[in-house]
């Protein structure tokens, strides 16, 4: 059964093949992708594919290439490159020999949503084990075919050799090309030793960037369906209380008579316009006169925090250990209360979706990061069985959490169903900012104490915020489904990891006040959900203890940390910044207009570890704050692609600067008034700080996520830098000149 | 330009090609380029000229296509992201059109892009900048680019890439 060189299959010698590398496979990847990702429901079986089967994860093609099926969304974070690195590593393939397909309920396994930095943390190990198991199966096939033991085989670019004869070899493609493994995924195959990694932990360039730079990348917004209409939603400019949703009193159809090609589509309180021509749809949505029922029942920005704190809340103790009455007897005490505003996702491209809904099936192209969850809600909305609904993820702009992607997908599906035509529906800027599920506002109160030696003795935190919104506005409007919040779930509530979890504190109590959210704005997860708010309060209180002790804030934190992850990110940030120990606020010039300060902070989300240092400048005359330099360090376990993670750190630090200096959703007693980039300003070039990213690499640990874990640290470093510069503490953000001047003049 | 009617079409030059466009003359240029011409460069971001994702060059000047009616650019030359390499080749008298401009190459080398949606505007605006200032300082880059937003926070990478491209273009010139 020894197989001599099969000239017809592999015309090149092995050495030539290796030299040719990826060139051999040119042109295959997009062909497979295009076939697999056609926007058709024909010929595909509805998913999810059985995750217990290797075939659901990996396909080997006869041209000795592979396709990885992964259930994660490329969001510009580079996971579609990094997960290929993981698979190619275990399979001993070159990066040019492997490709992937987009998230699709008819193609990709259900790995849950792409959030909480899950792609590498949860997806990395799954993909690694599947690839290792496929490799193991392929080696067993090769051993049988070549009649040598598995142990003597070696793989290079999918070519299997080891017979001792250079002319006797086989390849993945030859062994199984385009056939199924029919193999259960047991997760038991041995994994490669990290010391042998060739691709993992390398800064492999992202595969999407060249197309994006050339302008040839196809974003969701570029997709078209044959015979489609353009659609826009029609809602009040800016949401009111979540419970009220959208309420139509009357619609004046004649108000768009001047745009004869456009027409109004309505189901109960869901209103949209459609037209063959996109500009007609845009104009019609702006021109259509609708009388809305709107109530004056919101607290507005002015009364928001008092209403949250003073209203009835549901309480839950998240941590309770030791005895926090130790606070009373401690020589150094800090009591600090601060607030954080609603902040918007503000994806740079307002959400968009395409839908083709037929009597018995539906296809929806959207930017959902959790296609199986979206399928479920769309099936309910359309009255179709889930298996008849196909949801495809296509990349839109970065979204940093749950922006309006589900709402837009539902609106497109509903409109398509109502007009019995394929539809492309895009939100306008005011729809996206005005009807976002915002990162919820927060009120936090910390009471911390330390002994004379600088050991933190006691830590108490109370936090007020509402949960995330479960029902999208489209479903709420069209079906009358009442507004509802997500049930209690950790990421919506106070986070023990960011709130003092990095320090060794004997006495601790964390109390969560769930504010019933239906009377407020809609909410959902916004990158590093709630952690910026938590760290802003908590790390300022900790910093104040160091100040009272006349200790350097880095050294003070260090002496209260034994966990090596926290210690290493703290040190990495401090070292990057060439931190010179001294007590905070010890170098404030008496009468200078411009003062500078430096602060340090720690924080994270649900996994990984973040440390940051900030250098800022405050103009004591105008109240203008400039962030000069941010240094951020992440320990995210094994970092598969350091270049991607450095980019993630950079993006997190710049976004944090934006959120601390500029971002706040404004609303009055009736509705949201932040509807564009003037009324919801974000950081621009001129305010962009210098950025220094640092990675604490852990080759022997599992990836733990790097998409959001340095933001809380950076937020608190900025706040502490303000104190160092001015000797005053900010109790709310963003740091508008008005608030800064108030802080400088009003107390302390 | 008030004389332009829908049936006559509006004449203009897009990426070096003479075009007669049939969209209504009051249609914003963005919808003509992305709809009638199916170009992927200029894209919708705000519709209010606040973000720069729809930017194109009109006779070399960065212009927000989302608020510019088609009729207002009749007879003018439009360059979109897709047309930057050809424009570069023409201006630098190259024998052939390169696949990418030095600026695009630098953006790739710096791995500056995150989601990349803003890069249409970033590349258009930075092209305009480098045409008038071959050696901009970081402050000049920030000032020139300030009307272009990046929500992913990739400004530092863009600044690096502009410096790199400027240096490379000076060497080649």
C-alpha cells in the first residue's frame, strides 16, 4: 500500500511544494468563502452544526487547504486572523493555506456571542482542540497509507512525510480532501507545546487590512440584495423612557406626496418608509409628519443621579467577608462618592441590515455579534420557525458592545415582511445615537480604610445602576411586547474584580442596588461594561488612602497586592512610564495656569488584568483638560497576536480618554437630545494623547481576553492624574471645562 | 447648474472617467457614488458633514459628499478612495498605476486600521494634506485631520502612517 508520488495529484516534489508555500493555493480561499457565504437559503442546512463533530469546525480541501468554521465575529479586533493562527499552528499549515467564513446560522458552530473579549478566551481553546484533533486523525490516516508509525511522521504546510524516502509522502488534501472526517470531537488530542509555536504569539499582519486600505473591502453597508428596496425607520428624534417605547398618534401620509416613489410602512407603532432609490427613502423619513405621544417623565441629566439613588432598588450583596466595621477604628479613612453618565456606542457607521423575508423563510444580513440569539428574536418577530431563518454576520464599523444591530436587523426583517420585497434598511445618525442601548449611568460610593503601615483594612462599595434592555424597540413597537430588563447577571452589576479585587483586603462588602430600569433610558453592554464607572470611584478612594499616608500611589498599591498578574500589569505600566515614586499632589505650583499631573490605576472586566498610567495637563483658567500620554498594560494570558492586542490596547486607551473628557448622553424630561457628533462629541485628533501599549505575555496560560481590560485602569489613572495636578478630585465625568472649574473652585 | 435636469444627466469626471449621471441633481453626491456607481470608498457615517466617512476629492479638495448635491459638482473631477493610486501615478508621472499609494501602503504597514470604516475619509484627507505639505509636523497632521473622526481610536497609528508616507514620498520625489 506504499504510495509512490502521485504525479497527477501532486506534481511537485515535496521540497518544491514547501518552497511554493501559499502560492500553490492562490485563489482558493475566496472561492470557498464565496460559495459558502452565498446569500441564499437553498442547499444549506439550518444550523447550528453539531459542535461535537470535527466537520463542524474544520474542512480540508483537495488542494491541501483548510477552512475553519468559527462562531465569532470579526469586529476589527483581528480575531479572524488570530483564530486562523491558532488553527494553522496546530494543523502545521501556513497562514496562506487556511481561511474562514463569516458568522452564519447555516455554517458556523454556535460559540455564543462575540462579547466579553470571548473570541480568543473561549474560542481560542475550542479552535485549538478541534485543529489538534483533526491533525491527529490525519496523521493516523497517513500512517496507515504510508505504513509507518504515527510517531515518525512530520507535517509541514500540510505535507506529511517521515518515511525516510523524500519521494514518499502524502498530504492533508490527498488524504481527505473535500470529504468529511465523520469524527466525534472529543477534545482529547494532545496539543502542541507552546515552546514549539511558529505562528502563535507572532504579530501576524491582519488579513482584512489590505482590502480596507485599498477601499475594496465589502462592509455590510455595501451589500445589496437583488430587487431590494431602501428603507429608513421613522421614530421621534431621541428616545424617551424605555417603558414608553414608540407611540404613534397619527401619520400624515400626504406629507410625503412630493416624493411619489416613497411609501409608508407601518405595523402598530413601528413606522418605516421604503423607496427604490436610497435618497428618496432618506428624504421621506425626514419629511414624513407623524404625531407622537411623548411623556415628560424622565429625570433629565440634572435629576438623574438623585432619582437613581433615592428610588426603590433591589439589593444584592456581591461580596461580604470579614467585618467592615473595621473601618471605624482605622487611622486612615476615605469616603468617596462619584457618578458616571450614560454613554453611547456611537458606531461610526450607523447600523444597517438587509432582509429577504418570504412566506416560509427569511434571510437577514446584519452586524449581530450573536447570530443564534438574533435568529431567535427575528423568528418570533416574523412568526417563523427558527430553522427557517438564516442570519449572517457581515462586518460593519466597530461597535464596542450592543449598539443598534439587533434593532436594525429586526426593523429590516419586519419591513421586508410588510412589503414582501428584499429590503436594505440603514439607521440615520440620529436614529443610532438617539435610540441606542446606552452604557448605563452609575452612582458609586466607596468607604475604604488603611492602617498606619499602609495596609488596606476595609473596603465597602455601594453601586446603583439599572440592567440591560431585553426587548428591542422594533419588536416593542410592532408587536407591543412590553419593555423588559435582562434578569440579574454579573456583568450588569458591580464587579468584584474591578472593585478592590486586586488588593488583599481582609474586610470587604460590595452591595449592588439594581435600579428598576423601565423608567430610564435603554441600556446594554458598552465596552468594559460599567467598569470605567466602578474604577473611577474605587481607585480614586484607594488613591486617597495613599495620599493620606503620604505614600507613593504605585508603591501603596504594590504593598497591597500579592497576585502576580495584578502586580505585573501595575509594574509594566509604571515602568513604561518611567514612574518616579513620590506622594500625589506634592508638586503643585502655586500660581501656574497650566498644571501637570500623573496618575496610576488598576482595573479590568470579567477576566484578564489591566494597569495604566496617565499624564495630563489642566488649564486652571479655562478648565480645559488635555491628556498627554496614556500607558496601558494588559495581562491577557497567552497573546496569540501581539500586534492585534497592541492595537486593542491603543483603541481602549483612546476611547477611555474620549469617555473621560467628552462623552455624555444628554436628555431632558422628554427625550434624548444627543443626536449627532456635535451634541455627542467624541475625542478628535487634536485631543489624542500619545499612547504606549504594553503586553504581559504568558505563553503557558490560556488566552483570557484583551478587548476591553485596560479601560477601567486608564479611567482611574486619568482621574488620579487630575488629583496629582490640582489637589482636587473630580466626582463626575466627562471632565467638561465647567465641571473642572467647579471642582477647582468649590471645595478642598 | 440650476439648469441641470434629471433627464439630461449631470456630467462629471469620476476617477479619471467622464460620466453622465442620471440621479436627480439635488441628490447628495454620496448616494450617487455609492448607489448609481456602486463605489465602496465614500460611505455614510452621519449625513451631516460631521465625521468625514463620505469624503471625496473634488478638484483635489476634500469635500463631504453627503451634503454636496450632485449638481454642485457638475463638470468637476471627483477622486474617491478607489481612484487614489491613479491620481498618484498621474501627479508623480509614473509609467503605470501602482496598486496602492505610499499612504495606503503605510497604513497597512503600521497595521493602523481597526474596523477601517473611517479610512476612506482618513486616506482622502491625508492625501490632500500631503499634496500641500510634504513634510507635516505631528501638530499639523492633527490640525488638518481634526475634522475626521475615528471611533476605534486609531489616531496614533494614522499619524505614524502619515509621517511614514510623507518620508517615503519625499525620498521618491
